[in-house]
C-alpha cells in the first residue's frame, strides 16, 4: 500500500462536475484548493486526435500510479511478434460500471473520520468524472454485515415476538452515515447505480429467531418480500433509487459471529417466484432481481433457480463472488441463459495476500478483465473504505482491506491496489459503454476492450503479468491500422483513442 495526500495520484488534481445541486456546490467549495492546482491531463484528453493513443500505467513496484505514459500513434501495418486484435464491430454487454460497496464501516469512516474538506475531496475523487475515477456502481447492505459497528435489521423485535405487518420497520439506522454518503455520491454522479443485499432477514423471520445463522421460515416468505419492497420504497423516498436487489448475500454460508442466512436454491426459487417477484413487479418494477450473490464454485445453485419456470421470469441475472471457484463459470452459465445478465458483486483483498504487485495484477486480470470478459455488466469490490485496523467490523473478516484506507486518527487516505485495478477501468469506461472484441492471453498479456457510447472512444486494458517488459502491437479490425507499445513488467495499462 502507498499513502498519499487526499488529491489524485500524479500531477493531476480534483475537478468537480458542473454544479446543478446544492451538495455539488458544497463539494466544489471544499475542493477549490485542488481545483487551482488542476493541470493539463483532462485538457490533453479532450484534444486527443484520431491518430493518437494515450496510455495510463500503474506498475507493480508503485513507481507509476495511474501515470501518463508516452503517447503512441497509429500507423499502417505492424511487424510485432505479439499482436492484440481489437474489433469494435463485435459488441457484447453494455456496462453499468465499476465500484465498491458503501458498507456501514465505509460510510461511518467517511462521515466521522474525515473533516469536511477531506470528505469532499475523497468523494469527488471516487465518484467524479476525470480526473476522478468515476465509480458508477455501488452496493449497500440491507441491515448489518460483519462490517457494521452493531448488528441490526430494519425490523428488530424482542426474542419470541414477531411483526408480520412490519409496523416497526424503519431505515433509521442508516440515517447518520450510509444515507448521507450515498446521497453525496449521487450528487456527484447522478448516474450512479445502487444495488442492495441483505445479510439476513430480521431474526423473527428465521429458524434461529436471530440474525445469526438459520434459514428463512416458509411462513415468513410474504413478510420478507414486503420487507425488501419496503426498503426499496424507503430509499427511493430519500432520493436513492435501488437499481438491483439480491435476496440474500452468500446464501450457502452461515457465519457464526455476524448476520447470515442459508437459503437453498429451491427456497430461493419459491420465494422469488411466489413472493418477491410479484411484489416487485407490482410495486418497484424498475428494480432488478439478481440471484445467487455467492462464489464461482457452485454454479449449479443459480442454475437451479434459472431452471425454475416461475422464478426465472422474475430473475434479471446472476451475481457472483470471488472466494471460491473460477471466473470462467460466468461465461459458461451465460451461454446457457444468454438472456440473463451477469454481475460481479463482491471480492476483498486482505493481509493474507501481502504482495502489492501480485494483488494489483490479480484484481486487474481476474476481476476487471476476467469478470467483464465473462459478461459482467458491473464489477464491485467489497468495502469502499476501511481504517488502519481493517475495520470497523463486528465479527467476520479481521484482515480485509478496503479499496482505500482512511486513517481514523488524521483522515489521511491510502489508495490500495484494488483502487488502481478498478480505476484503470472506471475512469475510462463510461456507463453505457459496450465491451468489444479483443484477443487476450498471449505472451502473459491479458486484455479487455470497450467502446464508449457517447463519443465512440475506445478503452483497452492490458495487464502484463510477466517479470519482464513486454512489447506488442494493437491492431484495429477491420484494416491494418496499428500502434506499438512496450509495457513494464508486472504492470497495468489503459490505452484510449478516438475513432
């Protein structure tokens, strides 16, 4: 990890979006000193000619962190031994975006351990457009996760009591930090898409009468569907539309010290087909239902739900996590159900993997490149921010790492390897972009390419996993226009050009 000041790494500083909202006015005032230091990076991007290719590079030794590399130029033909073919005419999924979860821990740190100037600068950097990194996708927890300072649902009852009418439902636990942070993110990026996942139904709905372990009681299917619908409605009233919903985070895992709930595929199919699907179709038709929200190693579980003819018509897609299995199962399942969307919704780095360079390559190669080549419309990592002690948390992971680390003593921000892996996509691949064809996996070079919908610009991500520099050419199809480049060892690069 490398600790830097609250401004963006390199010689670029923060620049706010046009002001159309009072909170944007506040954000702009807070980052005004950074605005005065803004250099030529954004202007260069605007002046980019059709024959010029811009490069942005992060190296595993951290000597270059999202730094501008030398420009390249298109020419006719190439003699390079390694050629990456990019074909914009072959189009695949439309992108929702990249980002990380605004957990209770992340929101609490941003609200309570940053002063107003630090908070405004970090939020504008994370969710603002260039030179910000333009996160446009995030995830919320419906109630507590292990990264909460206390365990709660939005309808807790004393042991032995129930509330099937949801008379005690309230999102009050989110008002102090989660809602303000999400609203601030939306003020900076109104196109931000928000998905949400419960770690547990309220305890009284479960076999354990507790947030810890257990499964959903059959008689609680209707109240739990109403509970999730009520959550969507409450957030919408706060100006936070819920783009997508999963009915349970990691439904095949019952943690012993934080909220969780086991829900087998037959239960999920019955709940979605008979309760949640009809309720959301009636009350919140704009919110998508995603199944699974768990690891790559059990593709048969979401397949069983998609095979159910009643549940399947309500399921928009499948959400995946990284903690077991192989990313390639995403494409395999998509091939069976090409009408269902794919999302990657959780992965965390941590102290169990201490080598910065290896982590950078893994997250860029496996999650940003592998997940999107496997049809993911969005890629989310876990905690957006954690503190210097890998918290706050209550149970669960004791050594997880946030995308950024906020020092709870002075508010200094450390941008971790996950930040750079995400930023190499999020800053250049705008919402609505289409993934396009690119060859990958040759000479330890992995790639993915996108074409933005607004101006037709292309962003090509390349990871060099070799321990030595790699030279290659990028050739556009159809035709023979190409450019050549050499990437340092153990590096990630984004190349951008206009058609």
